[in-house]
C-alpha cells in the first residue's frame, strides 16, 4: 500500500491507498487553527507534527502493519512554519495561509517596489516571523517551510528539509525563470536563502520516513489543489477540476509550456505549477471563489434555514426553480474573475411569495453560477476549452448543486469517487515514483467517477450577471485593495 499524509486547514488524515487506487484505512485528526484577533490565523506546528505521527501510526496499526511501498504528502499551501535546525522546535506560532497580518506590507511592496505580493502567500509571513520571533538569531540555524516541508522534516526525523515546486511556487519566493528561489525577492524582504528548503520533484524518492515503522520512502509531495488535480485524473491539457470546499478552486491543466509571468491574469486567474516529474514541469491555470461551502454553513448556522448541510438538497428540491430569486455568494468578497474584497453577498428578487426552499435553492445555484464564472475565466486566460468538469469537496455530494453546476456551465460534471481527491493525488504521485504506475496518465486510468451529471436545462446567466454587478464595491475601502 501507499501511505498518504493529507494535511488540511482544519484537520489532517493518514490514509492507506490500495493497489487499485481505492482508499482503505483512514485516520482523521481535527486540528483547527487559532484566531487570537480578527484577521490573524495561527497554528501549533509541534502539535501538528504529533498528530501526523499519531494518525500514521494508527492507520498502520489498524491495517495490521501492511507493507508500505511509499509515502505521499498533500498539504494546505502557503502556511508558514519556522523552526530551529538544531532542535527541530518551532520558534513561535506558525502562520496559516488565511492570516492577513501582512496586508500593509503587501501594499507597501507594490507601492514602493512594484512587487505584487498577496498576504496569503508565504513571503511576507516569513519576513514577519523573522522580525518578530527570530530577531538576532543565526539564519543558518533556522528552517523555513510550508506545511509539506514540516511534515517531511517530521517523518524523516530532521533528515529532510525539502519542498516541491507546487508548494514553492505559491510562496511568493519562487522564480519561474529558474525553477528555484528568487534571490532578489529574498534580499528585498531580508530573508537569508540558507533557511529555505531544497526544491524537489513532486514525484520522486527523496528519503526515508524513519519516524514510522519500516521507514518507507517519501515519494510524492504536492499542494492540496495540485494533488486534487492529479487525483481526479486531470493530467492532460484542457482537463479541469473544481474543489468545492470552504472556498472553491478550479485548476485547469495547461501542459509543459511555461507561462510568461506568475501575476494574476486579465480574467483573474493565476498560473501555477501542477507538478514536476523527472525535472519536467507541468503547468496549470487556477481560478478561485472565496466562499463556496461557507454559504451552506451560513444557511445552517446563522440563518437556521437547514439543520444540516445535506438537508439543503432536500429543501431545495421542494421547488422547481428559485422563482426569480438570485443569491450572490460574496460573503468574503469576490475572487476570479473580479477580485473585489469589498463586494458583499446579496439576495435579490425576493417577493412576498419567496419561501425557504426558494432561498436555499438560490444559494446552491449562486455557488454554481460562480463555478461557471471560474470556467469562463480559465478558458479565456488559457486559450483552452474545458469539455467537462470533474469535482470534489463536500458540495460534490449534493445532487441539486451538481445539477445546477452542469446547467450553469453547460457541461458534463463528473463527481469524484472520494470527497477529498487530494489524498488520491498524493498517492498517485508516490505510486509513479515507486513504479506502481508508469506515469500520471497511467495512474489516471484508475480514476472512475462516482456519478456523471449532464445538463438538463440552463440557468439564467444574464440575470446572474446583473445581480453580480449589484454586489461589487459595497465597501469601497476594501474594494480599493489590490494585491
């Protein structure tokens, strides 16, 4: 089997992948970040390391210590950990990717140096930690890493200080020209390159996981969205997936051609490294909606219109249409194609006859419309045509939503056999390195959809765009922010 360590924002899992790519034993450990003040997101890296080893050991014990041919790592991206090389102890709290304490620094970098840097990237988080938790320390005794680096260090008992290109490329410290660290940006931010991890292929044996029985080789590493792209078999240009979790992420495989720049494109998408194998990069285009499943949580926890996320399907099914009600899911602002942090959610077209089922259906259709927005933007920026969508994440198990997505995007939707395809993708990458599959295309043949949904009608995209325009620039001060 292949052991996969999959570390998300609110929890982590250790899973065993069988030879047919199905998942066997899965051990989950919740690990919510802390938010000591609004906009600050921190987590205890030492506790995360303990939970990784605990979950891995439990998975192996439950499966009666199977032979593990390789270890794959999938992780949340851009979260930032700094630890002592000599002791392995973190120097302070790790900063989650959602942490916004460096918004001011990002705005200053753009105004003073013309450098586009977003606060969710690692670069300014690392600079903040060095200034506030490591002042006066010897840089040669400090290690910086994203979560994948920290997990690899933990599993190898300090023998490996590495990251892969998918994680390195979203830190803000990566050079697409060289495929390595950008020394100019490091110098500007006061970061000594000696503390940066070695960048390795996403698929390849890099060392032993000596902290677990048998010391199997670490053979695959990828950021969560890239792992999901691989895990849903989207290995050829034009193939795309959307993960509908708390937010929504579309990733479109574009192939080996290197982009000219890593800045946000005209239609609000970003080029990312999808994976590297044998030193060859495969690239992708990424589009983002800031809130997807968050809207279902809002219906449940704040509005009290449903008792569970699953009930949204049943309630929405009590009406055939929204009867003209449109919901714009901009609870945290908009992402692709229009990055407007000051936009806010809206419920429009409400009449005296509007009832609970209309509102719940409108929320599901609103997220579906945003999914169609991502498809249109990714196609426009990449020049590719997306013939069908593959989807995973919690909302992928909601039949009403999946049908709405097919209708809004006018595309076939193929639902992942597992809710979290990140785990499968990390297993694919490790399996290619250990010889289970000859390449990722070979691994992709193991992917079989849970269900396939064809469009049965269309949603009113013109009305949707009119509603969308009414939500922008609601808070002008936030709308003026541009990273």
